[in-house]
């Protein structure tokens, strides 16, 4: 009997035309490092008395389908997750193509995602997946990945794949050494690490249904937050925090072959940090920043992906 192994697991993704209805074709094989996407149904302990010390049988509670997917930040497949986070991009160029994703969309696309364990076999199709949050970290070294948090409508299990023969995008990964951070168009120095989190603030529509599924997940008030850890070498960021003025911060990755990914927060507000001297080593300052809608652009953030793929 074969045993399931993560090394043989596969994931396929397709955007839905109708929420909660998996398409019959158009799936793309997605690279991923790990996933907790799944469906669970807890048991409720019986509260009834009068039947002795041994409890009665438990009752099933509501079904919840959600989870995280850890994916590489690359030049092609990452565009699918950006589309899920922001909606359809504005694409220009004739190859390479420039895909511009903008925050503030009132509607978000839903996806069907199939995770496969072919040796069991077990093919789990999660329909009605909507992206709630995407986040990543910038460091000096290590593997560059992002975490996508999803809310799904439901799960269906089959012994054969419903994704057909997925297309496989090219995999050209960005690395931490390709990264740069700028403030108002000028390189920001002395940055030790950074975090970026964009959340759609999804609201689960938990209506009463015979199948136990939710009716949808509507986008609420979006949020863009993060953290920047810097070596304390000047008072540029501290001065901004004291005045309360916003700035534009861009997180960018560029490959020698021309592919690039940039994420720009157009109006970033910094809190006044505590500057601690904890010993003889260098002094660091941490800024837990928040972004807001910028009057100049009319939106909070913009993500631009340059690659050789025409559409997502």
C-alpha cells in the first residue's frame, strides 16, 4: 500500500467563472512549498443530562474550509496569487509584458484549487477559494517565499483528478539578493529586514444551507501593514514618524534576465519607535508601519510584475 509523501504532492489552480463551481479546464500547475488548505468539521460534546455518567454521542458542528499556501515569489506563477489578491491586472507591452495590479477593487476572483496525493490516491478540490491575505519577508539571505491565506467554500474528494492536464508555467524565482527597498524614490539604507502584509478583510457569508457551505467571502476594508528593522544610523525615519507625514516605500526584485516584481505602498505612516540600547552591539530600530490611500494615486498600493506571460 502506497503512503502519501509531500514530495509527490501536486497543486493545480484555475479561476472560476461562477463562484464555487470548478471549471472543467484551464488549470495551471502551481509551485508551492507547503499548504494547510483543508476542510474540517469539529464535534460538539453532548450537554444532555439524565443518561448516566457516560456522555451521549457528539454532534457535528459547522464545516470550515480554509488554510495557507506557501509559494515562491517568482516571475510567472506568483502573478496568479497577485490576481487573486487584487483582481485582474492592467497589462501592457508585447513581450515582455508589464502586469499592474492595483488595490481597491470591489470584486475579487474566486479560484478552484486541487491538491493531489496520487499514491493514495486522493484528489481534493477546494472550490470558491478567495484570497484573504498575502504576506512575505525581505531578508539578506534564505529562500524567498510568500504565504497566501485562503477562504474556500467547500471541499470535494475524488480518486481521480478533476483538473485534467494542467499547463505548467516556467519557474524563474526571485531571491533575497535581488531585493531592494526605496523611500520616495531613493534607496533606503541600513535595512536589516522587512515584512509586508496585505489583507482583503474577507467577510464569510455564513448562511444556513443544507450542504453546510458558506455563500461567499466578500472583501471588506483592506489593510496594508508591515515592519521595517533598521540599523540606527540616521534620523530620517524617526523624523518622519515625529511629523506624521506619509512617504512612499517600494519593495522591488529584479533579475539580470529582465524579469522584475515591485510592490509600492503609496502612503506609508510610521509610528514613533522606542530606541533601545541593549548592549555593546549595534543599535536597531523597528517601525511597525501602516499604509493608507494616497491622494496622488487614488489607491493604497500597486504591484507590478514584468515577465513573458501575456495573461493570468
